[in-house]
């Protein structure tokens, strides 16, 4: 008994050396390790938060020269937003909100039904359908740009052109293989006994889908909404193909257009970048709990 206690006391200092990812203990008596750890934390914060802080301060600072930018605004002003607004910033923002809102609603609707069919039913050609969906994730946008432009210019069977319309930017993003794959894998983890009990009680297919499957998929839906929003919000090539005038550009293309104008200063560009950043942050904060719950649930079940 005494020998085991002695061995444990002897081994405890060595074990405490490796109680962190880098092998540093959290106890006292290690000034070098603590100092190094603080320096690394400061570097990580500087790398990740420095650019965001520069955008925030630059948007409210009257600094025409990029070499004179600082992390603390010296002359607070809203002139940058006024200049950016005169160059169409608020029109670009409105277009982005309309495109992202419509495409996200369509994408979530397509995703839940497609994922439900792949996860809860068995049909001929299911493996092929899943393979095709996954294959769409491997094609870069540049490969499908020209075929997509031809299709949108003359819809097969309808003879209607969607070029020059916001609808032409919404429909191509209605289905995303990543969202379908993530939500279908999440639905597969729902116990089949719940569905069988509902069928015994006389519940139909739509009732099972709407009252049992969907409520249990809220964490997965949070993941789908956040990733889907960012994917649609960051679109650049599709608006260039579809839009016929700058009045139809979203923020991603509008900021590039503003950047090509020499009269637009750095402060106005940073103001536009800040406006483009805010919606993504708000969406993440709104779905933060379901997003983290979805990631944690997937990690535990995996």
C-alpha cells in the first residue's frame, strides 16, 4: 500500500507535465511555460482578431492613406458609410438580402425533403442518387459556369430567360449537396422505433415528417442554415453570370466594383466590408445554440 502511494506521488509530477496539448502544466512554478503560453495566446488573438478590428476601426476612421491605418480610430466619422452609400452600397445590400433569403428558404426546403427520402426510405437507385449529390460537391464553380449560363439564358422546355433577374441567382442555389448529406446523416440517427410507433397510431407520412422527424432535426437544421447562409452570401461568380446591370449586383460583386473606382477611398471599402460582415455574424449568433448542439450531437453519435 505504501509502495503504491509512493509510486503515485513520484509519477504525478511527470503526468502533470502532459496535462495540456503542448505538454505544459497549469500549476505554479513554471514561469517560462506560462509566459510562452501567454505569448502564443496573444499571437493567436492578433492573427484572428487583428483584421476584424482593423476593418471595424477603419470603417469609422477618416484615414485616406492605408499606410496610416491603426487599430484605434483617431477621427470618428460616418462619412465612409455615406460615400459607400452614394456608390450603391445599400442597393447591393438589399439585393444580397433578397437573394440570400429566397435562396436559403428554397435550399432548406429542398434539403429537408431530399434528406428525409435518403435517410428514412429505401428505393431503387438510392446509392446512385446519393453519389450524384456528392459528385456535385466536387465540381468547382468555374466548371459549371458556362453550362449554367446557357441553361439560365434559355430554360429547357420553357423558353424563358432568367438572365438579368434576381430569380436567376436564387434558383441555382436551391439545392446544395453538402446540406443534403449533413442532414441525411443526422436523420439516420433518429430511432426507427419512433416512426414505427407513430405509424401504429395512424400517423401518415407528412405527419411523421412534420411532427416527429423535423423537431428532432433542429440541431442539424442549425448547421444547414449557417453553412447555407454563408455559401449563398459569399457567391461571386453566379451574380456575374446572371446580372445584366450593376443595380442587380449583391455585396460581393458590388464591393469589387467599388474597389475599381479610384474615387472610392479605403475607408468606404472598409465600411462596405463591415456591412457585408454583420449579417453573417447575426445569423451565427441567432443559430449558435442549435449549431453547437448539432456539431456536438454528431461528434457524440459518431
